């Protein structure tokens, strides 16, 4: 399945890193924040801190990886993955928790775009497929973390402080595992040379920011994550309102994540062979149709089927967007390109629940689903008109 063991090592690092990141917030973060005395608005504020970190830190992380090298930045991320969990054990107030969440958010903000840039450096003909496998590895960590975290909290339910510390101990140990794996990850040969100067790095960043096709491609992924943020936030409330129970909701959410994890490598390989642009357009349109269909579907089988198809549409788009951006960017500016993608997609993911929540409070959940569909359709149309079929890929 993998061409080289170093790539397998990178995927394993991604699994441990994102497991560590996810278990620090799901489901422990709202419980810990409430234990510290936060009201619902305080819980929401603390939960949004790490997403904000991703928005502001992804681009600098990408630029620094272009200048200093991918592996050095991955080591920095690994240090944060390892050290941040132990800071939670000394938190006694909400503002301290927010500061730790900001610091911890740096790890993912660095690791994800730099990891994707590294994969794109190492592979060309199989770029989409390899990026898909890397993403699937991180999704495996994201899927397993809430199960493990919830089990630990459940076993120590009679002693909340001990349960929180136990979760963060697991978080720290898996962060340490990620840090220890990083030295064995393969680096491109060019990283063995001296890093380039700041002037050149900033020049590459400006070139990426002025590249319309790259920005529009990132915007499509942001739109899809806008719809996903709407889905994960309001689909549970909508389903309960329509008579489903928490068990049904759990199955719907889990099946959607599993679908994305299984389909991403396959759709990445498909984009390698048949082109990225048509796949992005088709996936965005399918995603818009799925999120809109939730507004008129009320049965468990129907919502489950649409949820699986919605997960598939996400994999269709996101398996092609990152590879397409890598295709269009130069080797010297690829980290910057992935950082910009990370920042824009985090903006879409974060704004989805906020804007859709505003709509839902006025015209209901169905309106929020339809609004998200409009966002995805607009992004698809703008992308289709603004991004022409690419010239032969850069090496």
C-alpha cells in the first residue's frame, strides 16, 4: 500500500499527533471548562481558541517550513504536542485554560499544513492518493480519541479531577509518541541545504497569495468545511427535534467520519488519474445537494444515507483540493500554499456554525442547511469560472 516505510512513519505520526490533539478537547474540554466554572458562552469561547490559532498560525508555519525545512517544523509541532497536555494539569481558571488551548493549537496549526507539504514534496504522480492516506491516518486518530477519552472519564466518573488528569496523561503520552517518531520521517534532499533568506520566503508567500487559482481552490475547501461545521453542529439538534435519539445521532456522525476516512485515498488516486478540477466541482455540487437534502429528510434511514453521501462528497473535494494546490505551487512556496489552505479552511469551518446558528435561530434548522448549500454552490460556480484546466503539473 505504501511505497516506503518513512511514509508509513509519517502516517503513524499523524495518527498519534491528531489523536493527542483531539483527546484534549473531545469530550473532556467542555467538561473541564464547566468544572472550572465556565458558563455555556465561556465553554464556547474556550473551544474556539484552538481554531483561532489555526487561522492565524497556519500561514506562518508554512512560510517557516519553506525557509527552515519541513522536519524542523514538525519537530517544533511534536514538542508542543508533548508539552501542552501536562500544562492542563496545573490549570485552575478559565483564562489559564484558554492560554493552554492557544499554545496547544499551535501543534495542529503547524503539523497539518507542513505534513501535507512534505507529502506533496515526496510524491508527484501519486500525490493525491498519498495525501489521502495521510489524511485517513489523521482521521483514524480523530475518530478513536473521543472513544478513549470518554472511556477514561467514565471509569473515573466519581473523581472528576482525577479523570481529567488521566485523559491529559494519555494525551501527553501519545504526543510523546508522535515526537519520537518524527526523526525517522523522510525529508526531501533539498532540506539538507541551507534555508533560504526571509526575502525569498516572503516573495514566495506573496506569489501564492496572488495566485488566483490557489486561493479559489482553498475557498472551495473552506465552503465544504462551512457545510461540515453546520452539519456537525446542527444535525444532532435537528435529528433529536425530528424524533431520533442520541444513539441514532452517534451512528450518523460516526458513519460520516468513517466514509471520509475510507474514501479519501481512493478519491485521491482517482484525481491523480482523471484530474482534480472536475472532481472538485462535482464534489462541491454533491455536497451542496446533500446538506440541502437534510432540510426535507426526517427518518433515520434517510438521514443516515444522506450523511454517508455527504461524507463521500467531502472526501471527493478535499482529496483533490490539497493535491491541486500542491500541483500549482512551486517547490519553494509549497509550505506557504499549504499554510494558506489551512488558514482559509479553518476560517470556513469556524464560521459555519456561527453563521448557520444565526440563520437557524431565525428560520430554523432547515434554513441553516439550505444556507450552507448555497455557500457550497456559490463556491463551486466561482471555482468553475475562475479556475481553468491546469497546464501540465510542476515537478
